[in-house]
């Protein structure tokens, strides 16, 4: 079975998270990045945990990464019956830059640790959920 995307509760946007949830409007995933040392921060914070700088701004990443760990949800929490995959993806840009999301469009039995993935977005009004889909090695 190919993994669908589950029902979503929309996040409440505020000034600290709006860039993240609306970033997919142009197809790019963004994280806060320290403008002094280049470190990406996620979740967002007011200052860089590495160098202490307050010069942190949203910056686009490649959207490429790999599956660090995954699980398949079979419980119908919301009345939808389809099992779906929950993954933690580590982005290619930085070790430890991770996003918990869903892996979509892949057979649930084919999901592997280390599987290369890339971001894709699921739009709900102004909000673009960053999800991931499989990419072929070398592509
Ligand atoms: Zn820094």
C-alpha cells in the first residue's frame, strides 16, 4: 500500500513560526539560520545555540535528506482508516537538523533507514506542510 498523508490539525501561525509553515509557497523549505556562523536552528529560537548571535533569519535548504527513523501508524485516531508513515528526516545541510514529518507516495514496506528523501508540500490555505517523498539514489 502506498503511504497516504493523514488528517491534519492546522498549526496556529505566529511571528516565530509563520515563515516555516508558509515557506512551501515557493517550493522551498526554510529554517532559521545564524547569519554569523551559518548554523541552522530548528525548532526556531531567538539566538544561535552555537555562537550566541541574535542574527538569525529564515534561509532555504535543499529539501534533501535521509530517513533517520520511521514508524507506521495503524491506529485510526481521527476516523481515517489508512495507515501512514511517520518519519524523522535529517536534512542534508547539517547533522542534527531534523524534521518529524510523513513520508508519502512510497510503499510502507519499502521504507528504510537511510532512504534518501526530498521535501514536498501539502497545502492547506496559507499553510504548506513539509512532507517527504523518496528520491532515487544519484538523482
Ligand atoms: Zn551562530
